[in-house]
C-alpha cells in the first residue's frame, strides 16, 4: 500500500459502480478515479441539477467516461426504495457500492421519516440502500460494499435509548454516533456475508481530514473556522478519496477491515489498513444496531443473507 494513489487502481473495464454523494468532494473524486480506469459509474445524489453539473465535470476531466446518474435522497426511505428499484432494473449486476454521502454537524433537523438527520442520512439511509441493492451485489462475483466513516467515530457512542437525539442534541456527538454506526454496519455486514458464504465483502474507509463541501458552516464564523482548518491541515479531496478507492479496487483487501490515511494520526497520507477500535468491533453492539436499523427502515437482509 506504500504511496498508493488513484493511478494504481487496477483496470475496471466491464465493472459497474454506484457512488452516493457523487456530485462533489470525495464522491466526485471516487467517480473520476473509477471511470479513468474503465468502470461504468452511476452517480447517485438527491439534486438532479447538481448531478448534471457533476457529470459534466467528470466528462471534462475524463472524456468518454461511462456515466449515469440516479436521483436518490438518502433522507427519504421512499426515495431510496424507488431509486434502488430503478438501479436494479438497469443494473442487475453491481460490482461496487460506495456508501459515501454524508452530512456533518448541522443544527438539529429530521429526515422526512423523522430520523435525526445525521443518523438518518449517514447510517440509516445507506443501510437501507445497501439492503435494496443487495440482490445485484450478490449476483456479481467478488463485489464489494465500501462504507465511508470518519475519525469522528472514535468519540462516538451508540445511544440506543435516544438514537435520534430528541432529549438533548449535540451536533458533534450525533455526528460521532453516525460515523461509529457506519463502521459497525460495515463490520456486521461482512460478518453476515461470510456466514452466508457469499462471494462479496464489506469494508470501511475514511478520508482523514480532506477539504470537501462537508466542511461548510451555517454561520460566517463556523465557515471561517472550517476554511482555516482546510488551509492548514486538510489534504485535497482527491487524496481523501484514496482510502475508499483502495478499499474498493485493490487486490487483497480484507472484508470487515478499515482503511485510512497513514500520516498525522490518520489525518492525511496514503491508504493503509487501520486497527478497528473495540467499540466498533463489539458483536453485541453491532447486532443490536443492525436489529434497530432493520426496524427503523423496514429493510431486512434476511432473505439474502442470515
């Protein structure tokens, strides 16, 4: 993995990938990296105008890229269901799913289904989308799901008695919970895939500190803080996408593993495999979160994997 970049992605000709949050930042760079190596990429997002603009950007950077778009709002279970059905109609086989989209530390709001927005979009939305697309992933030999998490997972906890932060909202606590949930989901999904004997893996990745639209504040002061942090500490979005591109395409990637940057405590650098914290590897917490996620979304994986 030493000094691995997007230039080292193996040939992806004939492979189909779905990338959520593909209209900007890590999702856009992931799309560019994949199409440059011959993959067909479905760029998923909730805003059709931004998707169209992002598609033009990718085509400018990689002329002749094989692209499609899919309008999917991860804050709406109905949109996820409809969008996944359309994807399955067009793509009965999917090689790669990048659960990449996310929101970070906004004022408290709820999705249309009543979930706290960070938990609802970052975790539950991707949980539901992955479950809906599982038939196409299982039909494809060697398929992978890459769940994007964050270093914020380290200070996160799963508050089963108040998953939607209805008692007292702390934006960073809620963000940490959602990112810990991402890693727990990847680990538990991979465990279930192995138990079912599926030729598919789930793996997690994080970008470290990458300069993306995720760092945008609703106030001038918060925006300036993010801007200063991006200038002093962040790596470009293209480098932030390397860990998830590695997790999705490199030979020898281990299911249930976590990949992130190798320098400055995981803040920036080239991709490497990282140890997973005990709380993210706890099978009882992972099982309980899985069961709650099925209950909240109505999406069960049981007919396909145990």
